[in-house]
C-alpha cells in the first residue's frame, strides 16, 4: 500500500516524519551535472541505471543532461519508467519468463525496450514473445567479463548468439552487455584497473570478431560508479551504466580514491530513546536502511557510531550523542536497496522540503 508522504513542500527538514528518504537536492544536481561533464570529452554516452533510483522523475532529469536512456534490471522497472515518459530502456539482465517477455513487448507502442540474453534458449523465448506481439525486439548479448554472474564467454560463443539474433525476422542485434559488477567496490585503484583491463580484453576481442562477421554492435554497454572513468577512457565501451553516482553511499566511500560525487541520499531518523549514558536509539533499523554493505554512517556527528540494527531500531553509541527527539541523517551502506524501502523521496534544499517524488518502481521484482 502506498504510504502517505512524510512531508509537504515548505516544511523544515527537522519536521519531516521519520524514517524518511531524504535527497539533498544541491548534492544530487551537482552529481548529475558532474557525470555529464566528465563523460562529455570522452564521447561515451550515459545510460543511467534506474535500479538505483526507480524513478521516472529522476530518469528524465538525467536525460535532460544528455543521458541516452535508462537501464533497469526488471520488467516492472521498465514498465514504471515507460509509463512515466522514459522512451529508451534497456533491461540489462536476462528475462526468460514468457509472461514477463509479453509485458516487455507490450511496451513497444510507448517506448523502445531492449533486453539481454546469454543463451540460445533465452533468445528463442524472446523471439516467440516478439512474434506474438508483432514487433521486432532488440537483444544484446551479455558476456561475462569477470564478474562470474550472467553472461556467455567472450569471443566465438558470444558471436554465435549474436548471429542467431541477427538472423531472426523478429529480433534486432543490439550489441554487447559487458558489465563487471564486482569491480565497482574493489578497494584499491589498482585492483579496479586490473579488473577492467581484463574486461576490456574480452570485450575488445568480441567486438573485433563481431565486425569480422559483418555485425556492428550499436551498444557496447557496462561500467558502474566505481569504474566508469576506466571504461569511458578505453575506447571500447560506448555506453556507461552508472547508477549510484546520483546518490552515493557509505560503501563507495570506503574505496580508496572514491568516485568524485557528493553524498546526496540520506535516511532521516529520530532519537526515540536514550536508555542509558553513551547510548541512543533511533527509529531506523533493518526496515529503514539496508545493511548488506555494512551499517550506515551517522552524518554530522563525528563522535557517534551506528552500532547495530534490529527491525525497527538502530543503536547509536559514542560521544556527543543526539538528544531525545532530535532528527539526524544516516548515510546508507548501500543506496539501491535502501531506496526500495520507501514510497517517497523528500527533496530538501537548504533545510526546507522543496519536492516529493514517488519511488514509482519500488518493489518491482517481477
């Protein structure tokens, strides 16, 4: 059930109901502008990843700054974006359910929606859905460039799938999906460089072999917030799929030489109990902030640490604790799943609520 907004425009931030997902608009807009400026001289395009923000409002702001479209991981996310006016969407993931593929094909009248495949059987299912809908669907071949997750082996196996797609009356070969997800949080710059160097070798080889067979990959996509500069400088990737750059989180902050973006996303919490000296309890636990990438940081209280979470409670310890009833910002360890806990963004500028945006694709797991 959609929850009522925790705030209204003009309200002071300290009066927002908690827990709430707060977006610092100055930092957020800085991040969007900075990514556009960093990519411009490289000639590489941004296809921002909406699995982070799940919002057509944010997607359209990214596209107004030059993004060519959006990535998503789920058909439900593609639907929310298309219904919200985003016209170019890539499901950067495999979809094999006939029902989901039918939903994706049904978006054709309002948006261009492409999908990835790493297996001939998956291609056949996409082909059937496209034929049933009377459309031609664009399909990218996903190659495994080191993440060890989805993706066919680079080189001849990928070329064979591309030829299968290109030979279909109902499909269009769209290019390569070459994303090294685990490289994003390798802590040292050298570890990230090595990972992307390995990814680049397999991707370059596959592109060359595709061209030898007369197949030009319109899209060679990949990269994330942690490595986008490496892929953009490579001359191989032509689309960057960064998502977290818009918000940032504590885990990216743990990288050596972290990405050059500001922390824009916070969970606003309130101290609900001060049971004993040196301890405070806030109303933001597991249900309010994701902890899969570590506990959140306490923003603006340098002597205070978030030490543990239960369902509805977060425990703070340290010197200079906030007082009972005081509001404070938490920096989530991982922004993507934290966003998925909320129905609304509360956009704040200079201490005042400026806007409320729905998290339109919240819970879009299908």
